[in-house]
C-alpha cells in the first residue's frame, strides 16, 4: 500500500491484527508520529480510523477489533470505529448498515457504518471452511450474490448453455474462494487485494476455474509460500496472494506472475524490495522467484511454479516435450473389487486346475517387482479373465471356481456397505458386464507407472505385457517402439523431478499420482527425436535395466551369505559386499549416462543440470519430512 489516503478493508477481521497494521502503515505514509498525546494526535487517530474497515460474522472477534483499533490512541475521544458484525456475503459496496453491536451515537441513535463505494486495498486471512461444512442457506446466499455480481460471466456449479465463455466455479470450492471473488467486487480498479489463505487452489480441481477467473479479472502479482522453517507454528499449506484488479486485457496478459518461495527469514523491507524489483527468475539460498507470463499459464497445478527450480520452464516449453497423455493412453489398472478372489497366485491357479485360457498374467502390486523390468519369468499371479456365460462352461474347472465365488461371503469393513456381503453384491462387482466375474479387457501395457511412490519413481518396462492392478497406471504409447523413450525419460532424474512436481504428497511421505496428474507429466516426444537421440536413450535405458538387475542379484547374494551360518562366513560376506558395491557403482554410472542423454537433447547447461538434480533431491527430502509431521 503506497497511497496515504487509501481506504482499507479486512472482510474477516478477527481480532483486527491486519487492521492495526494498516492503521500504522497509513500513519507512516502520512508522516504522523507514533506520539499519542495532544489535540493533533487525537485528530490523526479519527482520521486514520476513518480509513480502515473491518467485518466479522462473530461478535467477539469483532469486538476485539474495535478495542485493538481504539487503543492505538487510548486517550483520544473517537466517534466511530468502522467494524461491523455481519456476514461478508451480506455486504454490498457503499451500504450503510448497523454495526451489529448494541452501541449508540452521542445523539442516542443506533450506530451505523457507511462503507465507501470501493476500497483501495483489501486484506484478509479468510476462513477455510470446506464446502461440505457450509450450511445450505449460506451456500444459497453466496451463489445468488456472486452470480449477481458477475452476470453471465461467473456461475457456481453449472452455467446455462448460452454462457459459453463464462467461468464455472466448482461446487467443491472452499469458502475462501468466495472471499476472493466477492472481495474483488468491493475493490477499485487497480486496487490491490492481499490474502493469506489455503494454498489448495494452486493444485486441486476446484482451483482451476478460480485461476481462470483471476486471469480474467486481475493482474496476479505475487503468490508467496514460506518454508516451514520460517513460521514453524503457522498453519501448514498457506500462501500469500497479492492481486491487482485490472479490466484491461493487454495489461493482464502481459503481466508476469511472480511465484515466490521464501526459504529463510528475511526482513520485510528486504523481501519486498527483492520481489518487487526482480525482473527474471532467480534463486539463491534464501529465496526462489519463478516468473511466468500470465496468459501463458494454463489453469492447473500452479503449485509447480513454487516448487520447481527455474529450469522447469525451459524443460516444459521445449519443442520436443509433450504431456504424457498426448503421446500415450494413460489409465488406471482395473479395480477387481476383491483381489483375493480375482487375482490368483500361481499355486492357487494350479490347485483349482483352472484352464489357462481363463488366466492372464498380472502383477498385483509394485512390491512384487524388483528392478525396472517385469518379464515372463517374473510372473507369479493371474487375473481371472472370463467373459463367457456359466451355461457354456459346463464341466470346466473355471465354472467350479465361479460357483465357489458365488458362495463367498465377505466382511466389508469400510464405506456405506459395511457388514457381511456376497462377493457379487459388492459395489464394483455387481455392475460388471457381461457377468459379475468378468474383469474389464484392457489393452496390455508396455509401461506401468506405480500409483504410489516411496523412494524414487520407478517406471516399469512391462516386457511380459502383463496386466496390473489399480495400484498401477497403464501407459500405452501410440507406437510400441516409442516405449523405451518414455521409459528412459521417466526413469531419469529429469523424469523423476517432473513426477515429484506433478504428484502430491499429503501424508506419510508417499508421492501419490492421480491419473490426471500422470497424464500431465511432461515427457520427450519420441516422434520429434533424431535416430541418434532415440537410440541413445534406448541404449542407456536398456543398460540401466541390466545393471539394476545385477544390483538386485548382488543384494540377494549378500542376504544369502548373511543368513548362512558358516565358519568362513566373513570371507564370503566381504566378497559379496564388494560385488554389491561394484554393482551400485555401475548403476550410478548407468543413471548418469541416461541423465546426460536427456540433458543433451534438452540442451541444458551445467548449471541447469545441477538445478534438476538439486531440485529432485530437495523435493524428495521435503516429501519424506512429511512422514514425521
Ligand atoms: C482466520 S480468522 C482471521 C484472523 C484475523 N486476521 C486476526 O488477525 O485475528 C477468520 C475470521 O473470519 C471470520 N468469518 C468467518 N466467516 C465469515 C463471514 N462469512 N463473514 C465475515 N467474517 C467471517 C471468523 O469469525 C474469523 O474471525
């Protein structure tokens, strides 16, 4: 805030800490001293109070705001403090309304507050209330108000067909989203709004239409996140967002959005100077500033700009890069409904002597795969794959197995269907076509991405073309021969960095990829590579697969030696350890080769290569730290 005459509002003012800050900011801009004695100081006090407005739905915090503002000069007599006890969604620009307190003017009338038609600055830490917890009437009030404020431009839930270009806000939106939107309505053109709010809108589905709304109504100046080390007690997952209301499209489009991550504590003046003056992306030990042109930002995971090293933009804008979903079909493996029945370990299949044509090789969990490739000899489980009616199966063993399934009772421990249930009554099973026992017949994938990642993402070369459970995503490239490029890329440091950025990790330190996130991961488009580039990746990846396999074998050998109690064990053990170390060394060399092949294609400088590796390490570290909280 630079204007000494600015009118300031906090629409969810609580005890008024932002209002008090605004009061003193205005005092400083006006050059008034802190001194609270004397007639002049009394006059200043009312003048400053006339520029700050607060609203809170609750009496008690609103009361605290009044007190906290009034005591900035306890001796001065004042006429009004502009704090209202009111629901922000009942507030219209310029209204005069009762304060909501039992308070009276000197003349005995009930006190009122008149809001200015528009504010120059709006600040708040709006409440976070998930939509499920919002009352029905509050939702109605908000919908009516907001759709009325942005006629034909903004809708909640759904829009009429003729409003093709309207923004349709997701019904799941948290209340703070509406604080932004209604707040902007009370703001002057070119006025500024600064909120500290949940950062979820930067990455979850309901954030996307809101991002589009911001792009179409404001210049998004700064989005700032502070590392936990700075505010250890602060609410996690908050971001500061500063917007400028802007009607002029070219001005909005040419704006550079600054995504800022503050890593170390910096003085407020230093921070403001750094971020306001920086004209290009920048990073040091204290801060990271990523700039992105406002009209080039596609609504989506904007959180990436806070978390990514600045080389990220060079990678995603590279002409040989496309989204995984553009070069391959990506979908989640089938949910069987009951793995114990639909996935048969080899022993069980033998025990029932199930006819092989009803069994398809599969893999139930990433835990069953060691290394980067899954081959025929690794197969130890089968999907039941029957699409024939029972009466055509007379005399077969598969029929016996289906009959046994029909008798099966299952204890459901989660969801609405708790209790004992027949297998074919389960939600996922009962609607299956043509029969309850018919798993979907998906195409077989050459590439499998695990849904959950613990250490570093390992994307599997499914040489066996086995099916997989819903713990995997199937990735089926347009052409089979492009698979190795995708595999090589995703298993490189660059691919791992991008997977970390596109996935999420809320708890437990595990990286969780949703299918739409997996589809967005940028990868090399094999069709754009020269024969040399392509074969360089293919070879480097194949080499890596081989040495990883040798490393796994060396690990097993060492375990074997350790488990055998023999007098000469010491000698065998040190030999096995030596072998393992060699294998590990070969693996890291192979990883380097693969990384280099990709860096060369992307034309990364040595500094940018460092950023990829450093960025990856950092994201993995942050993710693992989440286990402890
Ligand atoms: C996170 S607190 C703000 C804290 C404040 N910055 C302070 O310094 O104390 C959010 C405030 O919004 C208020 N609030 C919640 N829903 C509201 C609504 N619909 N209209 C106005 N205020 C609301 C709550 O009563 C609460 O005081």
